[in-house]
C-alpha cells in the first residue's frame, strides 16, 4: 500500500533533520549567546566524523585495515575529526567545574508536546534497530560479559518458546532479535533515567522531558541504536546518578557496569571522593560485590562451556586497551607505535587519579562533569574505533547541559546508623552469643 511505503532517512539526512528539530525545540532565540545554545550546537560536533567514516566503510566495508587508499583517506578524516571534537567536549566538561550560576531555560515546547515527540522518536527507532542489514557490523568489539549475556538471553527465549509450545526460532534468528530488543530496552532505560534525574534531583519536569527527548533526537542514538555494549553502561551510569542518595545502590550499578564493560570502573575514584563525608564504605562494598559477582558469573558460564582459558587469552591479547602495543584496529592509532599512544594513556590516568582529590568536597554537578570528562578521555587512547563511543558519555553530557546550580547536592549524612553489612554482622554475633550461652540454672525456692 502507498501509506506503508516508508523509507528511513540516511545518516546525512537525519543529521540535518535532527539539527533543525533540536534548534526548534531547545534553541533560545531571545538569548543567542546563552550557554544552552552553545551546548546544543556542541552536541553535533562529532557528526561529520561519523559521516566521514561511513563513507570510508562504504568504499571498503568494515575492514580491520583500510587497504583501499580512498577508504584510508576518508577514515583518517573521520578519526581526526572525532579526536578534535572529543577534545572540545572534554574542555567543555572541565570548564563546567567553574560554572555555578545556571539559569533555568525552558524548552520551546510544553511537557505534553515533548512527551509525544519523544514517543514518536522512539517508535521510529524500532525499525532502524530491527532492520536486517548484512553490511552493518558491530561498532567495536563487544566485551566477553555481554557475549555471555546475549547467549544466555537467546537460550532463555528458546526455553520460554519451548515451554509455551510455540514454534522454535532458529538460533540465527534468536541471536538477531534478542540483542536488538535488549538495546531498545536499554535506550528506554536511559531516556527514563534522564527524565527522572532532571525531574527529581534538578526539580524541573519539563526540562527532564527535554533532556530525554534530546537524547533520542541526537544522531548518535540512531546511528548506534542496536549496539548493546554502547548503551548498557550508559544506562547504568544514568541510574547511578539518580540513586546518588543511596550509596549501596549506586555502587552496585557501577559495579555491574565495571563487570560488563571496563570503563565505568574508571569513574569509581570520583564517586568515592563524592561519598567522602558519608557512604564511602557502603558504596565501595556495593561496587566491589557487584563487580566480583558479575565477573564470577561470566567466568562460570565460560568455564562450563570450556571457553574460559581461550577467552582470557583473547582478552590479554587485545591491543585496544593496551596502549604500549601497536594496534592494527581501525582508529587514529592504526599502525602507530605504542610509544606515541602511551603518553596519552598516562595523561588520562593522571586525570583519573586527580579526580579522587579535586575538587573537594564534590557535589553532584562535579560528579556528572568529571565522569563525562573521564569517559571522553578514553576515546583519545582507545584503539578500537576510538571516538565512536559517544553513547558512553552522551547521557552525562546531556545532564550537564540541563543541570541547574547543584552546589547543595551532596550525599545525605547518615549518623548513628552502621552500614548494612555491619548490621548483619552484629545481628549474627548476637544470635551466636545467645546460642552459645549456657542455660541459666533453675531457681529453687
């Protein structure tokens, strides 16, 4: 039918339409030089780099090395643009540390209109995620823990179909549908987390809906809508910000992220410094426990399948996270000696150590800006498609754009109440003492 002949726009068209819609929704025309306008434009700085790389992959589809000279030229333009744009965003995050007064600038559309627009955007993302495109390959290598999650999810779907008496899908079909459905669920989790953080902790429901809508509207979300290893850690980070008043919950969320994808662990010093006044032990206990359990489950599944030793050797053989080695993966560091990449890694490591002490004390605004800066810093030395992992820090960057003055947002002081683990130990010791106490002698008249 003529009304069902619907074709999705290509990447370049969506870039232009997305920019026009974002300007119409959020640009403050009566305050042209406002920080909100500059931040809105900065959200699109990296899109030309994506388009350069898409053109390179069109010449030579998703190679490990760009052997075609034209593909190599366009790839160098793309990765170079991504590095320059990431540097601009990195400086913006550090500059945010010095900003205190932030005027509340409402969007140009009311809350109901934003909610409808966000729902329409999400519905339009579904056919993009479900489209069968053989040339579309995963962007970057998926972590081993997420491979295990995909396999477990696929097996669960097959078992549910078997119990329900439904015809079993082929393994190839299940492995196609399950990761895409998970990716859409995680995108929905990011959207919901953004709305709740701005509505509850920033005190502005309309801006919360605007933040979630901007996340769905930005081209990076549509470009990598099916990449689970891009969006899952971002969802955990957003919900950790939402749960900042509960150190245990926040630590568990970041621990799960660290156990599935390594990079959320790099934000742990920021959170430990944030909870310096109250909740450090609770956060650390939750973080370590969740990370150990996640890694332990992954190792157990791999051990049962007989792939544990091979997976460990494969992880330690990767050159993407080892900056002292020459990498052959597509990135700005392709074929470059590790002696040039290692100083960048050392500078990033220095920043991570510095975040544990500066600024002191930290408020919620510092945590958001520094976490985004640390995640952007990974792009400069990560050798597997470095610069394309925008979804890692995009939700935090959106929160930074919409944040008000957060100088009074500190973790709640908990006085006179021992940590949960200590309370359990006290109850256990009291129970043990009662059990070991000899019975009192019977009283005689």
